[in-house]
């Protein structure tokens, strides 16, 4: 999570990054103990703030309500499988001190104004996929209409709340206030997400005869089954949408190097000519691996809890949440485990989760386009004024687009959860394989002294095969859903 003004510094060095100031130490020794490494992590946790959002709160419970435990394997796979991709992109950008666009420009193939084809196509796919955030804004406006209706007419109330969210997000980013709220919102989102884990434990430790949850149900969900043949197309569509929605998605992987550079990991290495550079780089790569691992573990545990509780309650009730009040309908996950009093807790937690996602994605969109335009020679990346101006231009454009989707959803009845799932399907079908191609190339081009091990390279290839298998299977079997 970040404000609208990136702190990526100065002019590029020979490797595409930025040199440390001559007035400050040129390097910093990496922590060597587990405690020290845990204190040094951060970029992936920031990424998790945007990962734990609409996928967990909307897509996962909706798919659980539709298909039950049968898709548990897809949920776990979607969370875990992208770890090696995230680490290898981070490793390359850390070692060579490059942003994501600068890194992808090294991939062979056609270029436009010096910018590689993967970066350009990815931004196009990203722009299409963020229809998800329009659905999130609509769902958030619907949440406020459920809790604090402004008018007797639900549509009028939703439109007013949509405009209010638009103004609030725009103001936070314009005045760079999100840094002040960042830790508070991250804490609230984390607390809300962990409370779903507690809800799952309650169902296991204090069985509810109305919503039984057994290990047999969980085991059945890990058999890689696609369920009823009559629902095969819909199930395969769901698999791709989960792949694009859960864990560190393609969009979060794309953003990961920006957070790595802003955290200062690359500057901590110092110059490649400095004594001990390789050892320091290995140490900071280890920190990066722990960083990504902690975030992956958190996302997996929380997502699994959302899914299993959704199966136990929503699927057993035969109710699939839909429409502008989708979040209110999802509150059954809480009220049926904690009691009626927890309704307000769920709605508040849902707001924090969805609102933080809107802010993070709007801020990230500005960063991506700013990096792209800089790569095309529109301006120099070390020009703070120009970078801030372009950042704000694209943030406002995306924010206005999200408001437009919210108004369309309200006036013409486009269900928010369908917009969310559709955008995440595009992310899984287009953005994931596109970025994966770039990462696979870059991972074998990292400085030889710091390149991944043989075991990691095998794991990376297995990851690519598994992802492509899911995409091919889903596209041909469910892409026409």
C-alpha cells in the first residue's frame, strides 16, 4: 500500500536502477538470523494488503456457495503455486536494480519506443482486468446502502455512496494521506481476515449440526475433481478466475519489484564492484524469499478459511450471494458462526478490506503507467514533478473509470460479484501467462553468481506447467462460460 508519490529514486545506473547517494553508506549488511529477517520483511506484506481483498471476500465465498468443497484444491493451488514466480521476478529486479518494466524490456521480441512487447501487452490486459475494482467499488457502495441508506430508493443511495467513495479515495491519494492510514487499515484488514480463521476453528471445534464440517469434506476437495460433468464448463471458468484472484496474483507480482526498490533492498547491495557484493546480495535474496514466503503462507491460510466456511454455510444453505448487497449476504459467514451481533463487525471489516483494495489498485495503476511512459521516453523517471503529475493523471483516470462502472452496475443491474469474477478470470487467462513468460526468461538471465538453484529451477518449470495446464483446461473447457 502506498501514496501516489513513489519514492523510487534518481537516475538509472548502467543496470537500469539508481545509485545510492554519495552522502550515505553505499550498502547495508543483510540480517542473518530468522528474527532479523522477519523484522526486515515488508514488500510482500504490502502486496498482501491488496491480495487479501475481493478474491477472498467475494470470489472465494461465491465459488464455495456454487460448487462446494470440490474446488478446495484450486484454492490452495492458486495461493501456493505463484511463490517461485514472485521470488524470481523479485530476485532479478533486486540484483539488477530494475523496475518491472525495465526488467521486461530485456525479454527478446518486438519493442515500441524502447519498451518490450510483454510490458505493453501486460498493461493492456491489466487495464481490462481491473473491471474487478469497478465491481469492488459497486459492492462497497452497496455495503453502505445496506448499513446506512441515504435514501428510501436503494439506487439513489448507492450512487451517492459511490460518489462519496470516489471523493474519499481521490482525496487520500491527492494529499498523500494514505501513508498515515496505511498501518491502521493493514491492521484492521489483517484482524478481520484472521477472524475468519477463528470462525473456521469454531465450526471444527464446536460443531454446528446445521453446518457440519468434517475432514472428509476437506479431503474430498483435494482430489482434483471437477465435480458434476453437467457443471464442468462453469467449474473450469471458476478455476481460472481463482487462479487470477488468489495468492500473489499477476498484478501483485508485477508490482512487487516497486515495493522491493522502495524498501531499499537494491540500494542495500551497494555497487557490484564493492567487496562482498555477492554475499550481501545472497543475504538480501534470502530476506526476499522469507518475505514472499510469509505473505504466501498468510494468504493461503486466510483464503482456505474463507472457502471452507463458505462451503459449510453458504453451500449447505444453497444460497449464492449476488447483486448490490452481495457483501451483506456474505455476512452469514459471521452471523452463523459468531452470532447476530457480528453482523456489524463483518460489514466494517468488509469495508476496510474492499476500500484498501481500491486505494492500492488506484495507486498501483499510476505507478505502472508512469513506469511505462518513462520507458517510452515520455519523461525522465528521476523528474519528481513529472512523475508525480503522470501518476496523478492515471490514478484519476482509473478512479473515474471505477466510478463509471459503479454507476453502470447500479443503473443497469450488473451484479458486482460478476464484474469481480470476470476481471479475475481475465487476470488468470491473460495476465498470468504473459508475465510468467517474462519471468521464466529473466530467471535464467539473473547474474550467474546469484541465479536460482537447480531445485528452484525445477520448481519454477513445474509451476509454469501447472499454471498453463489449468489455463488450457479452463479455456477450452470453460472459457465460453
